[in-house]
């Protein structure tokens, strides 16, 4: 049986009078793709923000590899191997495509100020490895020819893919994607679907996905959690969730 990586129980987040997340529980096992879905404002991104240390949850336990991580600062959670993309593209748009991937690895390269200043052999080696890793990921997503282009000048779908491999440069255990298909055309969404599967199959990441594109969610997810107004509504395998009357009602009730 595959190992549980992430275990969340009774997670709540209150903003003043608003209980944005109310008793959410979820699990993610090794090499699984798990989605969180729900109508607009359901609390999905707030769950991500709690898991990645952007918010300190009001209540609940978040275990990563058995260790409680709720309330830890974001950089510590990222260092443990839990990394994310955002709902809106957050690349360094003025920097080149390649530079965006190098910056992501600064922690590995610049870990010692004097080593950097003196360009010691270990520093040079780390720099070389970072460059090789960046080139590898550019090749994987077919952006090698655009390595020296400003990231902001890439097509939107390319920017989305670049953001994902920027996370991969830090060798994550859990990759969290917040609406990665938003704004993509059907071909780009298909490419995204293949990329996520490739990352899981070849690079052993486990994926937590927030997504509104139901075709993608139903196709790619091993398991789905549905939240509505901050509260867990249903969870199960894609077919069971798709046919769940409460889920259908929550979505149809939205329009
Ligand atoms: N920092 C904050 N301060 C106050 N309220 C917030 C904050 N962040 C989120 N909220 C509120 O919490 C609720 C849940 O928002 P959240 O962004 O988590 O929903 P979502 O399910 O990700 O929505 P969408 O699908 O539209 O992105 C909303 O009512 C939102 O206005």
C-alpha cells in the first residue's frame, strides 16, 4: 500500500466573522493525483494557503510525512518539499525563461555567502547543476528555444508550464497546482494533463489540484474532495463524485 504523505484533519480558517474553511479533511498518498473542487468562493485556495503556510489555520492538524506542519512558515514547508503554483501566473516577467528556473534554485546555489563571493569549487558545482536542471526542465516542456526570451512574452499556456517546472526545479514531494488550466485552450489543457501525469509517473511527485475544468479533474484524479461554502460536501473516486446528487446540486445551484 502506498504511503500517506499528507493527512489533514478538521482544518478550519476564520477571517473575522467568515468561516472560510470549516472542518476540511483530506489525504494524499505517494504518487496520487488528488483534486479539491467546489463552487467559487468554496474555500479551496484558503485550504492551499493553510497547507503551504501562507495562513496559520484557526484549527486543525496538517501532517506531512507524519510530522505536524500547521502554522510553520511557508519557506519551511517549501523546504520540506511541499510547493505550489498560484491561481494567477507569478513568474518574474522581466527575467528570461532560464533565469526564472535559476532563481527558483537560489537556495541550493547561494546557501553560503562567502562560497558565492569566492566562487569556491562547491559553489561552481552547485551553479552548474542548477543550470543543467533548468535546461532539463526547459527541454521537458519544449521551451529550450525560448530560454532567453523574457518570461512575460511567452504564450499563456507556456507561462503556466514554466511555472510548474519552476516548482519541479526544487525537487518537490508534493506539487500543489491552483487552477492550472484556467485560461488554457483545449490543446493546452491536454498538454497540461499529460505534463501532470508525466511528473507523477516519471518524477514521483504527488499532486494536489484545485481545478474548475471538470473534464480534466474527472480524467486525471485518483480521488476528489468537494467543498461547498468551506464545508466538506463529498469525497470519492471521480465517477462517484460526478454522480453524487449533493455535488450536482451545489454546482447547478451556483448558476
Ligand atoms: N485573506 C482573506 N481575508 C478575508 N476573507 C478571505 C481571505 N481569503 C479568502 N477569503 C474569503 O474566503 C472565502 C473562500 O475563498 P477562497 O479563495 O478560498 O475560495 P475558492 O474556493 O478558492 O474560490 P475560487 O474558486 O473562486 O478561486 C471567500 O468568501 C473569500 O472572500
